[in-house]
C-alpha cells in the first residue's frame, strides 16, 4: 500500500528512546518486505517480540500440484460444500497453484482461532464471499463484510474472528508483494484520476487490541513456511503493540467500490484489474453498462490464452457468456488453447444493456496446476461444453452416459 498510516502512541523520531510508564523501553520492531527496499512499518511492543518459550514440531502444510494431467479447461463446483473444516487454517483447500500464486476455498465452522497465524512467505488476499467479522493483527482491528478484499502482507501475525452465519472465503496467496495497479499510480504513489478506485476506498486497522496483551503466559504462533506449518510459543501476546506507523499493514477494500471502465465496444480484461503481483493479476468483474456501439456484441470474443492461464471465481449474478456455471464455481482456461462464450450466448447477448454479475478473476503468466483437493469438485463434462450437442437435451444425455 502506498499510503502512510499511523495508530496509537509512537515517539517523535524513529529509533529513539520511547519509555513505558514504569520507565522501561518499549520494544521497537521493523516489519516489511524486500529487505530494506520495500514498504515497512515500525511497531512498538510492551514486551520483546523475540521471547520464544517453546518450539513445536513442524507439520506438512500445503497442496500437491498435479502436473501430469491432460491440457483442458476445467470447471470446479464448490457451492455444495458448506464446510471445508474447522478453523480458518484447517478449512483451507487449495485448488489451483504454481510457483507464484495459489487459490483456495475456505468455509470454516469455528468462529475464532485460539492461536495466532503468520504466513512467512506469501501475502494473502482474502475475498469474503459470505461472512462478517474482524481481522485482528499486531496493527489492530479491521472489520470485514461480504464483498471485501482483505490484503494481509507476509509476516503479519493475525487472527480471524467471524460472526454467526455461513462463511465462504476465496484465498489467494502471492509469493511476491501484492500491489495496486502500477498504471493507476503516479511516481509519488498517489492513485490517478482515471483509476477505478481511490484512496477513500481502502480501510486500514482502526483500533489497537487491548485485553490479555499485558499478561505473560503461552501464546502460540503458527507460521507457514516452505510447505510446513511451524509452532512457536511466545511469553507474551504478539498483539501487545501500543502504536505503529508506516506503509506496511493489512487493509480492506470492497469489490462494490470498484468503478467499472466501459466503452463503445467490448473492453479487454485489463480494464477489470484490481491488484497485481509477480506474474499474475487479480481482476474484479462488477455490475456495469454493456458496450454502447449500435452494433456492439456484449459477449466476449473468443481468444487464445497464449501466455496466461485465466481463472474466474463466480460470486453473484448470471454470467451471460457461460452456461451451467454456479455461484462459487471456478472456471480455469489454461494457456495454449482458445476459449470463449458458450454456444448461443453471443447472439443472446446482443441488445442487452447492462449486467449485474460479480466475479473475481486471476490471470497468471506461468501455468497453473490443479491440486488433489480440486478433483472432488471437478465437472468432467466441462471441456465438451462448447459443442452444440451439449445444449441439445437428448444428445447431452447421451454424452453423460
């Protein structure tokens, strides 16, 4: 995030004496990425953030990528899965991934985490499809609701607390820093006038965490790194921060605040871009007016994925270019083969004035792979759904035999 924020108590100058009421020094901690060249924040703790009391066993944590499958588009139906496990970590199921990024579903049933979590290698972008609650971190509380993207930079220790009701999350892990689009920022970092979002659309933590942060005890932090989940027990809560400032913090922004870019004829996918990382982009498809040329065709044209894989996660509405796709479905169109609208949808789109669909798209510039967990959701007939016969009920029945 290119916006400076501060919260709580901090000294006037960094790296100078800052004393607690009892006369002892607060413990200053720098957190950031890219060595000392990326964005960072300075945190001030009541207790040393290095006080490890116990080191637990490391456990395997991560997906198995299937790299020997035939080249074909895929459709993953996850709507029927109302729960994928217990808490926020246990419920994760990674469905697609490569060396740059992963995509997971997460439908937890437990409302709170009784430990703390840190991803030591990846930024996490959580899209909240269903559910409300708060993200608690060293930098404070951040409320979220359906439609929010929550961006959590690597190394930030956090918990998720959910309100009552169903929870359905899409989680994207990025092994490079997640940023807003460079073409929408000037060289000062300010978002430009033609950007589809502005600084007012981003929310930083608004309140530091009180409670047990002054008490000594055992506080477990589970750290994800290199395909393992590690357990470190500290003597004090990692949330014992009295103040911080900088550019490195979790934040939220809503898909409903994304302002669509439209034109007289069909606009290419980059106009929907919301975030970017190394070798991938994240896009938001939101309600918008269709193309307004008198001969416009609102449905997207066929295109070849020569250099990128395209994944769409369907959030709401009815996508006019796809048939048989439910909410909470993923469609994956890998590089190397063309894809486009299903038969009949191009003609049917002509004359339509607007759409109310919502979707999140991930485009990667290195091949993605399905995981073992994804196979449980796979629609095996999807690669054949562009055949006219697939929409003839009698012949479709024959295809299913």
